[in-house]
């Protein structure tokens, strides 16, 4: 009992002191509230951002994982050339197109440029997935269609188109591709080529985009 009374004796004065302190802060209280609410808002915003980044990364990961090399997916590390026929994306290209790209690849290499295939043949399902993804990314089907064709229209699905990278390699094919019959098709896709000319012939005028 003596401990309790000692506690009361010792602690009571500070409690009274605290009341006095709070009373003294009354004039500045709105400041405290302001900062408290601001800090809470920032915390909530940061938490929401982190959550959305994590969940969208997860969704993407799951969606990508569903498509394999068998669907025409290629690693995105610029490690594939037209000679890597172990990938269906390369092996299922139209024979004439593949030969043309291989020939161009040999000649470009002599000039120190490595032509990488960033995308070749794609399954219908994979093409549909890419279009759906573009719709999500660009907000509308109309905008997405300017960059990604439907499975019904895409020449990637029929094995009649290749995408070449990186930029210096695509640029080489833009300038020299006609010698192999390789033509840039769309004005807004300097990486996408189809066999649209006789070797050494003239390529047709560019279409504005994949929708046009
Ligand atoms: Zn393409």
C-alpha cells in the first residue's frame, strides 16, 4: 500500500503539469492538427502508390508467365538473332522472310551492326494478349490499334513480319533493307519489317500506323 501512495505522490504533480502544458498549447492546436492530417494524407498516398505498383507488377508477371516460347514470346534482352531457329518465333517465320533477314544479318555484321529479332512469329493467343495489354496501357482500343494489330490482321501471326532491334540495327534495315526485299511498313514503327519488295526493288509507301 505504501508503494501505491508513493506512486500517487510522485505521479500526481506531473499529471497536473501536463494539463497545464496542454492548456498552454491550445492556441497552437490547429497547427498540430494541420500537420497531423497532412502527415496522414502523405502516409496514405504513399501506401496506395506502393500497393498499386506491387499489384500491377504481380498481374503483369502472371500474364507474361502464361505465354512461353511456344507462343512466339522471346526474351527481351536482345539475345536472339534470325539464326536462333530453336525459338518458334524464328523457326515459324515465312521461309523467304527468314532467309532475307539472315542475309541482311550477315551483311550488317560486316559493318559492325548486330541485327536482333525482338519479335517474329506469334500465336494468335499471344497477339491477342499483346493487343489487350496495349489497350490497358493506352486507355483505348483505338489508340492501341495504332501500335498492335488484331490476331486476324497481324502479319506476325502469319509469320510474315519481324521486329528488329536495337535502334541502330532497325535503322540499318530501314536504310538497306530494300536490297533484301525488307521494307518498313508503318511510319510509326521503324522496327517492323515485312518482305514487300523484290530484292533490290522499291518498297511501297509507308502506312501511317498499324490501324491505317
Ligand atoms: Zn512488328
